[in-house]
């Protein structure tokens, strides 16, 4: 296996076929989490006349982020950045330049982060993460944002917020990676980041008409359950694939992922049963996601017992995040992105510092380092998301007209409606 | 015969029998009006019947016990019964009433 400090060409026979196959499968699994996973998960929770807009938002973001990832974002996130290397990558891979497969000379481009995989596979795996992170933010701004403004926001947010943070944490020269912060599959990069951005979006857009006074009936929680199932299964690729190898650590990552998801569901259900005297389907689905979110940073660093603890803590914490904390924050974070992803990400990132087992990865956790990483990602995401929203609002305006909102965004923005 | 007359008749009969068989003198009027005293005499009667073989006392102990219920007294409960009732009273109903549609989904989904 070549020892390199940046993307380079390597001999084809230096690749691992098994690892390559597993990461390709994982890429498909993670993309399924967004398309249709997040689309169904969110689409089931909004009102009947905004389902198409919600699903179109997820689909549009997936397409836009994919093109931008190819054009520039991959390079900014996963190449060494020269003198600014601690904060942002370079442009050497812009337009996927150099992602070659030279069959005749027996060479293939590889990333220094995973030199046993074709770089095309690594870049696509990371693309699926960028897609889902941007799509997660949609949950905070549904039912009231202009579609064009949403796409502009997502594109800028990818470049100015997601790519730098991914570089900090996952590129070996990134300042948080250098500090020793542990984030196996994106507790900070994906979930704290998306949660913080969601909170800013909710404040910037303001509440939906009638929020807090009228019941906003979810369209179909059956869709949300189907989306949850896709998320749960897809998360095996999300966390298992982040081992970047088809090995024992990937297997352990899948095991702890499943245990944490189940524990999260039971803990949320218990909290809801105690507080509201009943268990709900949405609560079970939310608990599954809470457990999955919290185990994400820890998946390659902890064993099954720690995973159970992480899932239980996340289930209770995220229940509070989506109810008590939500009331305290007074933001119309419509589908509780901060309450579930922000809080769950923080819980998981901090517990990783406490529960990481050096016998598994050779890496020791530090609560202080994890805290620094959490605060840095949270603060950067809060500030830069505000900047991005300000820029977009100057050019496009963020919110649909009041009449359009009342009519529903399916009809007013897309001229489409659900059948039946 | 009214309940009160019947009760006094039983009390009087038991008074005579107890005095003859055991030498115990009871207060007939108090026996017909006080539940705790009546229960104590029922218990005493059965103990003496068992200990000394005065089986003819037993039907009258049974009659007095049945008559105690007619005095309006609740059946005697054990401590376990009392504790279980207290717990049941404190616990929330097994199935809480459904939340009002007016409040469900107002200001949040969860």
C-alpha cells in the first residue's frame, strides 16, 4: 500500500478488492438514506399540502450537492491545503481532476486517506455524506422557504460550512484531526453541524403561519416509519463504511450502530410513556434516529455495552431536545433537526471522549478534545450559516409570500399535488 | 323481623349460651350495636368452641357474623388489601384519556 501525503497514482494491484466493494455498497446505502430515506421521513411529517415541496427539496439538494461536490467541494474537503491546510483544502481535485483510472498503465488515483481504495470510490462515499448533511437541514425550514433560495442556500452552505468542517475533522492535516478529535462517521461534521444550521434557519425564517396556535397534522406517519427503516439500514453503510475497509472494525461498527438505535428507541419510548402516558410511532422512529446519530462519532471506537449506554442517553436527551429544549429555544425548528441531530450529535461526540476503547482502534478519547471539537463546529456552523442566509436573503429573499404559504407550497411553488 | 330485632335476638341467645357454656358475661345491647365488640365476641366464641368442644356455639357465631354485615359494616380487610387499594388509587389509569386534538401537534410534532 503506498504511503502518501496527498492524492496520487498507485498501482492497480495495490488496491483491496474487498474493501473497495464494501465502500461501494456503503455508498449506495448512504445515498438510500437520503433518496428516499430522508424524503420519506420528512415528507410524512409535514402537512398534506407541503409533501411534494419537502420531497422536491431533498431531491433538488441531492442533485445540486452532487454537482458541486464534483466541481469543487470534494477538493476543498479532502485534499491537503498548503499553508491554510488546517482550515481548508486545495483545488487540486476540482472537477474531480486527477481521479484517473489508467488501465493500460495499471495505475489508479487514490486518496492519501484511503490508499487501498480507488479515489473515485472514496470521493463518491464522501459525496453521499455531503448530500445527506445538506438534506437534513431541510427539516428546519419546510413549509415556508422559497425553493430557489433553498437551493442557493444549500449550495453555499456546502462550500462555506460543510466542506471546511469536513476538512478540519477528516483530512489528516485538519486542525481538529491534528488535535486528536474523534469523529468516526460524522457526529460533529454531519449532525452537530446540520443541527446548528437548522436552528439558525428556523430563527432566520421565523415561524410558520399559525405555529403554536393551530395543529399542524402530519401527512402520513407511515411514510416516516418507512423512512426510518431506510435510515436504520442505511446507517450500516454510514458507520460500517466509515471504517473504509471490510474488516472487523466495520463489523463492530455495524453491531454497535444497531444496538444504539434499538436502545435509543426504547429510551425515547420510555420517556414518552412516562411523560405522556403513551408510546407513539413517531417517538419510536425519533428514538431510533437519536440512537443512530449519537453512535455515529463513536462507532469505530466503542464496544457494544458502551453503545447501549450511548443509545439510552441519546434517547432521553433527544426527547428533551425535541420537547423541553424546543420550547426554551422558541424556534419553529419544524421537524426538530436541532433537537434530534444537534443534541444527539453532542451527546455522542462527548461520550466518545469518555467511552472510546483504545483496544479497538489504538486511539484514546479525551473529553476536553471532544468538547473543543463540539464547540468549534457548533460555533462555526452557527456563524457561517447566518452569513450564508444573509447572502441569500440579499439576492432572493428567503420566505414565500403569505398567500403561497397558506395555499401550500406543493401548489404554489411546484403546481403539483398529491393524488387521491 | 327487622334487622335490628333479629340482631338483638341473636345477641341475646349468644349471651345466654356463652354464660352457660363458658361463664363469659356479655353486654347484649353493646353486642347488637358495636361492630368491633361483636367481631371480638364472634372470635371468642369460635375459639371456645374449638378449645372446649362446644360445637353448638358455632352456628350462633356464624349468625352474629352475618348479622354484623347488616349492621352496615364493611367486610374486614387485611393490611395487604388496604395497601393494594391505596396503590391502585395512586397509580394513573391503565389507559389515559386521548389527548385533545386541539393540543396535539400544536407547537410541535413530538
